[in-house]
């Protein structure tokens, strides 16, 4: 893929599910969905791609260390450390660690259970 559309792999990215809650047990009408928290570590130069959307999978991100570049709509925005970016139904993006140090984020989203 070209730089405008992101890359086709997630090399140098590690994702660990920290916890998840079955929302069907908590909220009527949410059967089959879960609230999930993940720890994502991106090595220097890593790309979290390919370009993807968040339709049906809203979330939010907090950057614990390093800097993560969010690429969407032809715009590159750097985040970190601190509050990151929202991921709503209009989000179409990919992520990069353009820094010299690892970047670490906490990602919380609502997902359909497999």
C-alpha cells in the first residue's frame, strides 16, 4: 500500500488484551458485545495498519509513553504522552511510531465478540 492508504502489516506492534467485560450481562440490548481494554506497544518505525475503520467498534486511546502518529484524511497528528484520539464511526486511519523510542498506548473499545 502507499503512504496515503497505510501499510499492509502491523510489524513491530504487540497487542495484549488486559480485560474485557461482556456487555450483554450489563446492558439490555448489548448481547454479543464487549467492552475491551488493550495495551498496545509499537516499536520505533512500527506501523499499525492497514488502513481501517471503526464502524461498529467505537473507542478511545490514551498514550502512556512515546509518540504515536494518527494518519487520517491526509493529515498526520502526533499524540503522546497523554490523551490520544477518538475512534468513532467516521474514523478511517492507520498509526505509526515515527519516534526513536517505543510507544505504548491503552486502547478501550466496544467490539462484537467473535
